[in-house]
């Protein structure tokens, strides 16, 4: 037993994408994965959605493992291992909902044991083994999760009310989100997402956005960045000699963009004032304005 200083290294992301049917979970997951790899052949989809990922085969030559019933935790674990042994970098599990309530999933297994409360003691270890396979994987993993659907009557732009579909509770065992570094909820059929959990700090407090490969690029850059303290970044900001140098620093450390936003802005303003010709006299001496 030994204490050591914390250090971010070899981070493997666990990302969740949830939403009702038709909101773009599979498509968004593929764009995210491509941004992380820049190589479609390094992406594998464990598809329990009746081959829905094949609808996007025109995007690139990603790999697909068709997972049919029974959707037991052990079969999901086997699928994850198969993908890992194929030397892919990102595994998309589309979707984890079947592991919970699909044919042969955890709810079915619980019923087969008798459906009593005490029977969960036999099911929970199987579900936890599935969770552990995700957490211990050598690959980045993106999971998609179905959400129960609800509807509301909302005012439209033409003054008429319209029926709007909403996602409510995720269809998986409660607490699944706690295992993720980043959880994104698709909120409409325009593929906009809200962030419900963000350990990276890249999207905390940001408005809704659409998932593109650029989001995956930001995430992989965060994974690969070395651990640098807030004080180190503050010193780097002060030592910047140009706006372009400051901009590069800002982009290189996205996890400090929010916490040191005021410092970045102040330094940018200072540098812009220095290069403004109005701040200098004709003989080259700096004015006191």
C-alpha cells in the first residue's frame, strides 16, 4: 500500500449518449468516435438495435458486431472482449438498454429466478460484471441508452400548438450515469444535447450543442494532455508575447478554459492594446493613454 501523486495518464473515456428513438443516438455516437480516432476502421459498434448502425455505413468503414437475443450481461461482456481483441480504439455499445430490459436481459433473468426482492442478489453480480467490463476496457467506450418517451403540447412558431416528444428516464439500471465521465442527453430530433455529467470540465455550463467530430477531437486532446496545475497555466498566460501564442495555450488546455477565462481575457486585451498603433506616438514611444 503506497501513496502517490495523482496524475492523468492513459485516460480511457466512458461516455453516455441517451435519448428517445429518432433523436440520433447512433449517428451522434459514430461522429463522436470518428473525432476521437480519425480512422473509421478503429471503431466498433456492438449493435443490439437490429442492425441500425448499418444505416450509416456511408460514413466510413467502421466495424459492426451484431448482438442478438438473449441480451444477457455475459453476452455483452463477450462482445466487448471480441472488439478489444480486434485492436479497435473506440467501442460503441448501441444500446445498453437491452442488457437491462431486453429479452434475456437483467429483468428477464430476475423473473426467471422467481422475481422476488432477494433474487436481485443473483442478478446484481451479473450486471456489475458488465459494468466492470466497461470500466476496465482498454478502449474508449461510448454507450447509447434509450429513454422513456413522454409528449407535451408546446406553442409553435406559427402560434399553433404542436406535439413535442421528450425523453424522460433512462432505460437501464438506476445509477449507470455515475460510472461515466461524460453523459449527454439528446433533447430533440435536431440532435442537440444537454450535458448532465462532465468530469472533463470541457462542457460544464455550456448551452446545448450538436455533436460533431470536433467534439471528439476536443475529448481526445483532453485525454492526451499531461497534468498541469492551475498555477502553471496562469504563469504561461502571463508569459505569452502574442495573441496567437495565447490562443494556442487556450486551445491546448481546454479543461482550464472556464476556470481561467477571466485571466485569458485580460491577457488578450493587454496584448491587443500593445499592438494597437493608436497606443504609440509617431516617434515609436509608447503613449501614456
